[in-house]
């Protein structure tokens, strides 16, 4: 039996739990700091983060299922500081991921996504449903690529950046760290760190 602990009992967590089952994990148990949660659909919620840390030895793998980049990074870094060495990545069986890619630990690649050759995806990033990551992209740690995003070749996206659903990014651009790109944006110029940008074409708002 392969037992997976997931921290984050949410809608995002449901999707990840199903991916885990499709990938052969036979038992999925959730943990969440909301003490009012004891079940998520068919899955048990067995306690909070402290409970997870105390029960780590009982699981073959662990994953943080939180969409918010900042919170996800904090939880991952807490687990790493406690000596967790069983963090895992998940790739939906319908995703197409080149064998020439690098995928960081804790990353999830969801249904219908495509990651083309020589792209690098960092720690605990999310490549959400139906996204296309073209060749030679660099997606740093704790990035969230929302559903239906398309990045052209040679794009670099900095850590903790969130690319909104349905956005497109022109080739060879750099999106800095901690950027938010609004839903449906068309990015034709590089975006500096700590910015908010959206529109067609995307304009920096902050």
C-alpha cells in the first residue's frame, strides 16, 4: 500500500487527490489547519500541520495542495525544516511531459498539460489543467501556472509568480519574481519583479 499525505483540504486538493489515485497511490489522507474539517468528499481529514509532522513516518509521500504561492511556499519550507524527505511530485496520466525536462519536487502537472523539451520547472510549482509550457522555459520555485496558459519558447518565470488563466506569453520574455499576470492577458514584453500586469496586451498596473 502506498499512502500519501496531502496538506490543504480544498478544491485544489481534490484535484490533486484524484491525480494521486490515478498515479497509483492507494490511500490519500488530508491534513488542514482548519480544525472544522474532518472530511473532503470521500477523503479523510486527519488533523492539522502539527499532526502531519508527528505522523510523517506513516506515509510514503507528502504533498502540499495550496494554490496560493506564498502560503504553499511557507508550508513546504516548514516541512523541509522538520526534516521531511518524502515530498513527491505528481503528473496526471493525460499530461505530456518530455523526458528531457526537469521537474522539481512537490510540483503538480495537471490533466491535459504539455511540457516540451528542455524546460525546467522548480520546487512545488503548479502547471494547471490544459496549460502549454513550450521548449526551453524556466519556471522557478512556487509558481502557479493557471488553467489554459500558453508560454512560448524560452520564457523565464520567477519564483512565486502567478499567471492567470488563459494568458499567453511571447517567446524569450522574462517574468520576474512575485508577479501577478491577470486572467486572459497577452504578454508581449518582459515584466519586472513585484508587479501586477494584465490586459491585451498586458500593461503593468503596479
